């Protein structure tokens, strides 16, 4: 997948060390994620994502440099719905337009492949991601209270955002 100066490749084992090192640049951030992609949890988390046949996990690139990761999660072709999640950008790419360009690339691919609704599920504690969803044009649909238990044992409230194909094309 390619976009405006960015790209994505399906995760494969050849990406393991580079992506693990990228995710280790901010070990504190994983405390507000459902899964631990930090140094101690990376292998189990990446294996869990890529072994699920309803997921597609991508390594994100800025030109030729690993910038982070993101996934299509819970792909439901029958209902034409998927979630974009598990997104992580290295600290040096935060506050730039990288996340926007990467999300646009992923949204375009999803909608071109017949998806009509893309969801984003954000930990209620993650203000940065919520602000990014609003900038992207996603609609905040509500809060799912006590939605999941994260890897730290925290019982998480999840803010649900979504973009419909017709809204994105408008």
C-alpha cells in the first residue's frame, strides 16, 4: 500500500527486529494500549495480531524508514466493516502529518476493497488519539464502558469513532 510519501507492508518476520526496536522507543505509551507491544510483550502481541485470519497488520514507512505500525482488525466482509487499530507511530513522527497520511492511505484501501464502515476504538485515556480521530473526520459515536481488560489489568472504557465510505468520499 502506498500513499502520500508513506507506505505500508504486511508484517512478515523480516520486519520483526526493526518494528520491535521502533515500538521500544516509547515504552510508557503501551500502558494505554490494550496490548503490550513494548520490549517484554512484543512477540506475544505481534503473534496474536498476525495469527488472527480476520486481521492484517502493517508496518508503516515514511519513505524507506520504519515509522510505526497499524492494522485492519476484525475484518467482516459480509457486513463490510473493519477496524483500523493497533496504530503506533514512533515519537519522531508524532505531531507531523504522518499519521494523517497513513490513515488516509489505509482508509482509501479499505473503501476501495468494498468496506463501507471503518471503526476506530480508542482508550478513553488516550487524548492524543481521540484528537487525531476528530481531525481525520471520524464521528465519535459513544463510549463503551468497561469494554475490555488491557494487558495491565486496567478495565478500559473505549471511545468508538467511525467513518462511513459515503462520508469519506464527500
